[in-house]
C-alpha cells in the first residue's frame, strides 16, 4: 500500500465538516460574521480555552499568523521568532506586508525552539535607540518546523522573558491540536495560562477545508483586528461557511480525535524507522512530523515504489515525513517494510 507523507495538507476534510458546510449553505444568514453560527463558534472557543476570547475567522494559516502579528507591532518594530520558523521561511513577504514593514528577526535554539538565553540578550539590545528596529513582539511555533513541541515549562520561560520586556506573544498553532495531544494538557494551559496573548488556532491541516481562527486572549490586541482583517481582504461575506467548519471541528472532540490519529501514526512510523540501522532520526518526532536522514539511494528507491515525501530541500539525504488524520496504519507499515528491505539488500544482511 503506497501512501504519501509529504504534508498533512494533502488530506481532505473530515466528512462531518463537509456535511456541516452543506447544511450551513441552506437558507439565509446575515453576512460578514453577524450570523448566529459565528457567535456560537466564539462561545465554543471561549469554553474550550476557559476564558472569554475574541475570535476572528479567516481561511488561511498565513492570514491568521500575519494578521495576529500586525496587531502586536508597529511598522518600526521587530518581531522575534526562531530562525527556522514558518514566519521567516514560508510566508513569503506577507509578514512584512501586513505589518507595514516590521522587521522579523530570527533567534537560534536547538530543535527549532527559541533559546531563552539568546532571547533575553536580544530583547535588551538598543532599546530606545531610534536607529534600531525596536523589539515589539514574539512569535513561537507549536508544533515547530522540525516536529518538536515546546513543553509548558519552555513556553512559560520564553513568555516570562517577553513579558519582562513588555512584548506580547503570539503562538503559530498551525498544528495546535497535535501539540496539545502530545503534551496531554488543556488548551488554556498551553496558551493564556502560559503567557500567550494570541494564538493562530489551526484547523485546516487537521480535517477542516479552509478555516483558521485567530483567538485573542488580550482584549487590547483585539481592538484593531476587525479592521485589519477587512483591510487585508479576509473578512468573508458568507462567514457562516467558515463558522460551520469550525463548529464541526470542535464538536464531539473531532479535532482531538484527528490529531490523536495523526500523532499515533507518526509514533508507529518513527518506531519502525528506528529499527533500521542506516536511518538517522534527526529530531525525535513529538507530534506528527519527522525529519530523518536516509542512506544514499533509499529515498529514490522509496519514491520509485510510489511513496511520496519531501527530500532534497535540506541537507543531503534529509527527508521530511508528515502523517495526517487520514494516514492509514497499513501504509505506515508498508513504508517501514520497504525501507527495511532496501537496508537489508544494500547495506545490511
């Protein structure tokens, strides 16, 4: 059985999400988010996060991230993030465009997690110097770009430094559910109770067609987001079609179930690959994404068999494997068996 591990974006939408959209499309409803379902989603997310939140639905993760950050920084500010973060590597120039030209500064740290020591040094450099972009906001990715997950203690340590420097903190939660399942904590514990001001609550990678939620815990940051969303072209007229997706996603813990399956398939995949001596696990997967190094020829052999994954974008032999809510167990086992056969034939027995 040949499966693709290129991205969790390749999976479609959960059946209940599509059904909810079909039902929401019937009849009439007030436009631009003034409908009952959008209000219901805000209430559901307030319950989920155990506090009153402001919610701004958009249809892409890029919009969720850059609109969030635009509310946190002036154009002359600098936004601090990891040097391997999605904001720096994969959002083109949308961050600069939506913030009016704010500078994005990469900070180092093992496994794509910001090093608190480096962060503390940067937030205190040239503060008040008119010649220097002023540190204005911090963004962390949960899950990170290499598949690692910040622990609650690590988040608190990062946000403590930020708060001492008066910096608001954004969480890029494109794989929020996967990280939450991995940590076994509550949404509140991983966000506002740990010092997060805004989270991009991702859903598209985990079973939704096209809906992301900007969830704001700091009321002061919510004041301009409605205007920013409209100005940026992301205020949907038929907002109920986004809200219906998010409502279905949150109903009966669909979001947790989908993430649990994706994470379980990655654990199965990683455990299998660990038994093959010629494969090196670069950063142990904690959620549903893994970077590893294959021996020469193995990637080409697996691709020729019909499997799909990304390789060649990083160092020689490095591949990225991602599981989704639809990744079949049989496909994971087939991939591991094919990799083992290649090792045995070329390098092993």
